C-alpha cells in the first residue's frame, strides 16, 4: 500500500501518534518518559513547534502540535531517530523502537470544535485505558499527560514549548488557579460521562482519517495535496524544501555570532584542528538549536567530514572543554554540562 502523503504548510496543526515496534513498550520507566519529553523540548527548540497537548502511554504516544514553519517531516525524522537512539543507549539495546510509520493527521486547529475535541481526546486516553479509576480519581492522577504536567501548573512552571494558555482560552478558561481548576473539572466530568454512556469506546473520528476538519478545510487540504502531486519531484525541489525548513538560516546566524564570541574569523577555522574546543562548542550549539546535518557542520566549521563531526561530538566532556574557552562564548552557547 502506498504511503499517505505528508502535507506541510506554515501554521499547520497535527495530531501525531506512533506505537512501539510489534506493539512493544516505548517507555520502560519514568526516566524513559523524561528522556522522551526532553527530546520533545529539543525538537521544539530546533523547529519552532508549539505543543498543545500530549500523553505518554506504555507503548505509544499522542502529540497535538502546531508547526509555525512547514517542517513536520524534518522535525519528526530527527525526533523519532533521536529518542530511539537515546532509548537504545540507555537500555543497551539496538534496532528500531517504533513500528509502522508515525501517523500525522492534519487538524483544523483554528476551529474551536476540532481543537477542543482533540485536546479532550488526548487528555482522556488514560481514563479510557483504565489507568485511572473514573469517579474515584482525577485526570491529575495520571502524571504522564500535559493536563497534569503542564496545564495544572502555573505558567512559570511549564515547559516553554507548551501552548497551555491557548488551550485554556479555547475552552473559555482563564490561566489562573480558578481557570485551571475548571479545566480539570471539565475533563473529570467528560471521563465520567463517557464511562456511563459508552464505557471503553474510543472517539475514532479523530484518528481514522489523514485530515480532520470542516468541509472548507477539507477543500483546502485536498487542493494542497493536488499541488504537491503536480510538482516535479526533482532534486531541486527537495533542496528548496530543505532550505525552507527551520534551521539553515538560524544555523548561519549562530555560526556568525559564535565566531565573534570565540574571537575567530572564518579564515581562522581552516587553520585550526577539528578538535579545537571552540569548534566543538559551536558545533554542539548549532546541532542543539537547529536540524542542520553533520555534513553542514563539517563544511562550515572546517571539520573535514560528517563522520568526523559525529565522532568528535560524541561523549564530549563539556567541563574540560569549557575550562579552555572564553567566558563570553560559554555564556553565549549555554550548553549544559
């Protein structure tokens, strides 16, 4: 069967899901879940994504994201590969972690009905799965969803990539103690109603298609699909799509600013070894904040090859590196030890 096409455009909303290979677990403990959320934060920093809701189950996850730039595919490729690598390193495993291709459903997020329905669907997953005892427990009793870990908290305690204020506003709740309490009560009531009227039944309408919205939204998406199909898929087209992705322009800005802080010129880079600490720190900074390839880093930082960059950046002792670097550069990079 042919794979469904990925439609990308600025400001798009997606319901993204992926399951473990052969339905196996993708989270073995709380630390795995923390690694996953760190990876979500990393990809949001690189792509500019905003997350409106998330839930982590044992063998799958749900994310409701908005992409200010048309970069879903590039971001998801980095995201799932990076979490898989982190999981395998931690558990001394190898091979694929996720099963079939991730599912990304385009959602008419500007429409309050579709937006609110999807938020509820994601946050009620633990209740539907029996992970909380409805009527005796609250949605807050499942810690691995954005309702407990994000929405219930004050703004200063949330991850910067979360769009909780938008979610609360859509339901007509203020981002205050009272408004957050009402959001939780709303979900607890929904969970109780669903248990009584349709116990165990899922809202399949939010997962059964590759787009979800009004008829007008459907026409827009189908028109975009036809446009993509009609384009010549040449190397130039792919290259143009890559250039539009969040990263290349930002990488160049980081490089230019970093060179100033490092008191280096582009000419100096050619005369320094690839293992020079200032090069290493700049490479780590750019890779952390963008999705440029190791080949890009090798070319622009004069580090020979992509393989050499990969080797040099692996398992670096940041304390040792920072001891020999200018304080201005360290402050600029803000790389965690």
